[in-house]
């Protein structure tokens, strides 16, 4: 899951980002409205966590601009105000959810997870392929009843391959959706991570390399 946090308080933004990364999400940060809008329009984020009170461009305007541009990212608005009118205004602009500051961090993670599962196409809370089970809410995976110890990027790759339901996923799409903006597109990061996931899944192999196309998940024919 890839998330953009748009928050002008640099300390809070980095704290939130660090917590979300610990929850196995790829996270980018923008500290003002114009930068956040530009990043959200360029990259394919699953969820945008958008502070309402931003310098340069108000969060309401960022939200409205993203909706007008056809951005498919789910948007979670944050605000210091908890008034009902603010809630109605934010949702009326196209935000998918609303959370008042201060908030409990587990609630933020749960809200982001819920928005991710509402994305189109819908991603089931539990993904399966043969004896492999991935719980996207708990961010946990098991094969043949054995829990897999997956690093955040490894979990993200496995989740995306399973969500594709047999479709071949390119290395470029994996890099875009699982890594953050600091990822070097010319590295072998995707190939190395897929190899690690393969090793942890064990036998029989489930991840299939499709020549010149990418990877897909499924039992070998």
C-alpha cells in the first residue's frame, strides 16, 4: 500500500510517516498544499492523508483539485477542528473519510486500511491462493498454517500480486505501488524482493516470472 501524507507540521508528518512505514506501508511526505497536490497527481497513491489547514493551498482546495483531476486515490482528511460543519464540508468536497486531531494512531492505521480495501477494484480483507492466506487488515500471511515473517516491502509485493488475481504485474507497477518516491527505478530492488518472498513461501513455488512482462501468482501448471 502506498500513502501520501500532506501535513505542514514537519515533526508530526515524519512521526506519522514512520508509524505507517512500521505498519508496512510505503509513505511519501509533502509539507504544503501545492507540493502535496503535485505529488498526488504524479504518483499513484492508494490513500492520501490530507491535513485541512495547509500553507500555500488549503486542504479543501487540494481535495477539490484532486477530485476534479480524476485522482483515484482515497482521501482521509485530518483537522484540528471537530465541528460537524467541518466534517460535512470535507466529505462534500470529495474526501472519503475524516479524522479530528488529536487522534489515536491505531485508529489512523485502521481508517487507512479500510479506505485501501474500498479502492477500485475492491481488495478483500483476506486474500488466498491455494494454501497461502494473507490478511490485509492484520498485515500477516500464512502458508500451510505457517506464519511468514515478511518485511514491509515483501508483504507489499505479495499483497499486490494476490490482489491482481492471476494478472501479470510488471516490475514497474510493483515499484510504483510498493516503494516510495526515493526508490531508484534502475535498481534490482523488485527482483531481489520477489526472490526473498519466493524463498519464504517455500515449495511448491507460487510466484511465476512472466518473461519481459513481470510476475504473477498462482500454482504452477
